[in-house]
C-alpha cells in the first residue's frame, strides 16, 4: 500500500509520473540544481523555447509545458519564494506554488505528480519548514479535491532531507491518505460461475474518488477489501480473498458488474438481489465518513439475510 503522498530517494528526472514539477525562477530560464537537471533531461532547446513562449511566472504561481524527452508528459514550472526571515509572505507563496502546480496537474488530467522540495535549495528555505509547508499544502489540496485522484511523489537525493520529509509525513497524518492496491491483501480470482449485469448509478466526483482510494481491512475479519485498477473496481471478501464483484466504472453511470456465482463463496443467486446488496454497499463505500480501517461491515450480512428472507417468502 502506498500513501497518496510519498517520498523517494531518486532524481526527479527519473520519475515516471504524469507530470514533474520544476523549481523554476520567474524568468523561466534554465538554472542549476533541479531546474538544470530537468532542462538537460527534457532537451534544453525544446524546453527553453516552450518557456520563452510563456515568458514569465510570478512567485507563488506555476505554468505548464510539455515534458519533451522526459518520462513525464508535462513539466510544471513552479516559482517558490526566496527565504528572507519567514515574515515576508514566504510560507503563503510557497504553499501557493504547490497549490497552483496541483491545480494545473488536475486540469491536464494528471493522476500523478513528482515534486522536488521547492525553495529548499539555492533559494534558502529551511528544509524542515519547507517540508511542513509542502506537506500541508499538498494534504489540503487532496482533502479539498478528492475527485482529482492525484498521487504525489517527492523526489530527493539527500538522506537528511529524506529523513526530515518522512518524519513530517508521519507527524502530519498523511499516511491516512492511502490508495489500496491488489498486492495489499490476499486475493483469489472469480470462478467460472458468474453473472454479468448493468448497474445504473451515477457517482459524484467525490464519491468516485472515495471508491478509487479503495479499502484495506486491518485484520482478517469478515470485511471487504477493494481496490481500483485501470477503471475496474475489484471487491474481495477479506477472510477468504475471493473476488465477489468486478465493476467496470463508466462515466455515463452505466457500470458493468460481474458477480461471483459460486454458492460456497457468495450467497446471492439473482441479479435483483445483487443490485440491492451492491447498491447498499456502494452507499456506504462512497460516504466521506466511511471508516476504511475499523468499521465492521455488518450491513452486508444484514442485506444478505434480508435478501434471503425475500427469496423464501
């Protein structure tokens, strides 16, 4: 499992995120450090021509260009403040640079963004304060815009800077912003005995973001583990690991659902029952207040019991 914010010891030019962020200057000119490395990896002439076409970027703002020869499709050029004493608007401008970068990433449909620790190099921002402002700005964006579904990766090379960042992530609670992956839990594929149907249900951007975060139980109780991969939600019973639902999430609200029909793995026997049970689950899974780690999903048993009583009536 990974956090929605993570730190890696690597060069930012080696990241395969959809976009990377350049610690730029207002003139958008090639410089040293991170900026110079990005220009060299992207292709100095192409990237400089793109920046010259924009011309200028204010401190606290950001602009976007293609990534050219980089693995990343875009370079977002964010201008952080030069450190004076912390009383000349530096924190506000630094947080704004992160916020504007993430807004541009979201506007260009990026699902992942790589950041350096902006302003902490030649601009002289104290590293611990730079981390505090960076993490809080990114967390604020993720909380306010869950529909963006952006994964944030900080790339650093210095061990001390890395340790400071990891400490800040732990203290901030950013580890709670997690996205589930298939490898996080025991999973068994769906058997050949299955049904397919269309579930008509629109999701708001925030509801879809809640689904895309997934859920990883804390123990092997009778709960649900689900994750989203390439637009498909796979829901497994945590105790057995069997896949019960595969939901191809569609933008038009008509989602294709494949359901497990092995009677030893799942109790519903008709599509109508499945629609009732799955709709109830989705009601809870998309609520912002859903407790992803501790709440027992007793409602599932209740719905199955209710469906069973209806079948016997």
